[in-house]
């Protein structure tokens, strides 16, 4: 068989898009539907399709480039096998070598060559088979804002050819998930169905929210007086700011929970997550206040406390 790179007219370092474009151009040119009764075009179409089948598969292409398989996809063997062609003929049936042994069923031929990617059906009046080829899938990457991925949205994807797709982002989608848009890939050949668009979603990090499973985590600063005396503060959530109560005597690191404010309920009966708010005490500009310093000098000796005792540094 011919070298598949030569059949498609591409260089050996051609990328996937280059190989796909070359194939589509040649497949349209030599497709049997466009060349009725032209046996040379039909043979050329078979060669082009076989070459694409091999080069579009990364594993097969790599094995071919390394010399492990031949252009038909068969394992390479030593050249001693050539005289098997004469070992058995029509009677033995094991090593066919003559025209009488070849199948007249083109459906079997294409099924063996290309598997389920091709669908064949014989037309009436003794004509050759009609080949229907499903269009190739197209892969895209769509970058989505963190909160849009949590809440769900519709985002427009700009395609390389200038067209656009409106992509529905389901609530709670995770980074790296792939959405499939049926029928939005390449057009099929010979009346075959179009391929699909496979869209990988990449979620941008948020400046202060963090997702853990179906829960959201956020660190919220509080003043010294809010931590000591308690009170109401405003905290951000996925749907906007809400008010929550800081308990009296809260330390840095205290975690408060907002039920149902995490990732919303979704596909497969997924329950809504919660939002966890971690308090972080910040003294602020008042740390250099003379009145505060005088108060602490008098108050601290009367209320001894070693916060580092748990580290085993003091008896």
C-alpha cells in the first residue's frame, strides 16, 4: 500500500488539523457520489480514506512512524511471508491470491477497512454502494468565570471560521469537564450525519472563593472589636452579599457555615453544598493607638494566656 502521508499529500510532521483538511479536500474530490461509474476515483477514495483512518489515530500513526505496522495497519513481518501467496489458492482458501477469491461485497470490504465509521448500502439497478461518512468531531476549549461555573450561564464560543456557538454551562460544572454539542462538528460526507462539538471547560480561579467538592470556602477579615464583642458582618456568597453573625469571643480561624450557599443542587440528585466562612482577625491601624496599648498593658497581666502552649514550647 502507498505511504499514507503521500496519499494525503502532507508532510510527516503535519498536525491533526492539516491532516483533516487534506483528507476532507480529497474525499470530496474522489467521493463515489460525485464520480458515478468512475472506478479510478472510487479506488482513490478508498486509499484516501484508509490513509486518514491510520493518520487520524494517534496510536496507529505513532506505530506506523516507528515501523511497527504497515500502511494497512497490519503488523510488519519479515519478508519470508511472500511465498505464502503460492501455498494455497482457491481450494485451500487460506491464502487467496487470485481474483476469484476476492469478495464482491463492498460492504464487507469497507467494514473491514474502516469499522463502524462507515455505513454502506447497495443502491438499486446494480450500482455500487453509497458511502455515508459521519463528520469528524471538533474539539474546543472554553474559559468560564468561577462564579459562572458555579451558578450556570450561557456563554458564546467564537469558532476559528468566525462562526459562534452559544454554550449552556450547567450549574456546578467542574474544571476540565467536557460538554458535547450534538451535530455541531464537521459535516458528514455522502449524506452522513455531522460530528459533534466537544467543549472542554476551563474554570478560572477566584480571588477569594475556593471550591472543595460541592462546598465553597472563603476567608473573611474581622476587626478586633468584632471578634471580641461579636456582631453582624457582611460576607460574599455566590449569589451576592449576605449578613451573618460573628459570635462573641471569636478567634482567627473560627469557621462559620452558611447552609445551601455552596454549589447548587444539580444533575443526578446532587445536593446543594454549603459555604464555610473562616474568620481572620485583623487589628488594623488601631494597633498603634496609645490608648489601646495602655489598656493592654494593664489588662494582659491579669489575664495570662499562652496561645503557643499547644506547640509544646512551654511547660
